[in-house]
């Protein structure tokens, strides 16, 4: 029998927040002023092949502002569509644990102490979570809930090399164990549609995630954006990207085999329209999500159906 999470057929973030915190929350994207070991020469200078010049933080605030100023700016921008006072501070741009612990403590504490921030959400790399940083995150998690988002993207070594990820799968698994030992929820980023990966390989990644102690996932369709390494590759060696219906079919299969307790934080993506090269149909996020809901209902798909 199907399990329904409110209006949707999957365990959505909105449903989780309402059930856990009894309120809707708005996520404010922040820039902590960091870089990445894949950009500063530690691992490389080019960054991951899919990453934009903004370090995947294209919607984050201006890093020249203080964290408090960024939060206030985010609240102001959200005021036309959100009337509540509960926010998630999302450190999104670049690698947000790639800095000395005293600096991380300063900016994260500033966010946690803001009265309207309910959750601290930190996006980072699994290879940037030393014991000192895990200790800091555990301390912050005792003040307000802390989430950590890990960029896994793929479980397949050939794809990991292609995207210039810079670490092997056991590093991810160790990071998950360390975060869970500190009782910190783990959200995993995966990319669907990488060159050379077929549907079965994408589904293998979902089955792998079922075996890990993770609490959330972001399923992201591969985007080609101007100015990223992948754009040059796409121009010189074009590869197929799924159209909307094909993507819905892939998502439907992923949902059917995904553990029902895992919270879905994203089912698609919406890169900045001025930078988007392909697939262009992703430009209207609301239309895509509405049609996806209709597809799931028409095909009787729900999360965990085959789990």
C-alpha cells in the first residue's frame, strides 16, 4: 500500500519540517568566504567539472557582507513569498568546512545565534571534515540543529575521475560515520545524467545510499552552465541529456527503490537562467515540479514502493 507524505508521493523536505518543527521554513543561502581544495591547488585549480564560478552558490548572498547582514538580506528578499520567521542558514558556496576552526566557529556561531535561524545547514566535501571540525559541529549541534550536506555526486570511479571529484568512496563513508557519531543528519548530493552513466548505474547509486546512514538526499539533474569546465566538454563532445519525460522516468525509478525514511531535499535543479546552456526545459522549476507530481500520480509511483 502506498505511503503518502501530505500532497506528495515522496518524503519531501517541506513535509519533514512541518512534522518535526510544526512550521514551514525558508532557506537562506549564505557565502562564508571560503574556497575549495579543488580550486586552491591542494587537489587542483579547476574545480569539479560541473561546478560554477560561484562554487555552486550562485544564489548565495554577497560574501562581502557579514553573516548577520546576509541573513537579513535573505529575509528581506523572501518577504514577498514567506511570511514566517523560521529560517535555515544554508552555507552553500564552495566548501564550507575548508577553513581554520576558529574562523568556522565565528561564522557558524553568528548564524546559530540569530534568533530567526532554526537550523544550520552546511554544504561541504567529505574530505574536509577532520576531527577538530567534527568536534565543532557537534558543539553547535547542541545549540541548534546542524545538518551537513556532502557532495558525493556518483559512486562510480570512472565518473568520479571525469568530474574531478578528488576523493574515493571510502572517504565519503568515513565522513558519514563521523557525522552520525555526532548525531548530525547527513544529506547527500547526487548527479543524474553524468556522461557515460546509464539508468542502471544511476539506480545503483540510489541502492548504495540505502545502505548508508544518511537522512536526506538531493537528486540533481546534470546542468550545463556557461563558464564551467563541463561546458567546454559539452561543446567539443556533445552527449545526450534526458528530456523532461525521460527524466521523470529516471526519478520515478529512483523513488521506488529509495528508503522511505530518507528525506528528499531536491528532485531537480534550476541553475541561473542567464548561464543555462542545457537542458533548457529545466528553466521553469515550478512547471517541472507540477508535471513531475502529475507523472508520479499517473504512474502510481511513490517513494519506497519497491524497498
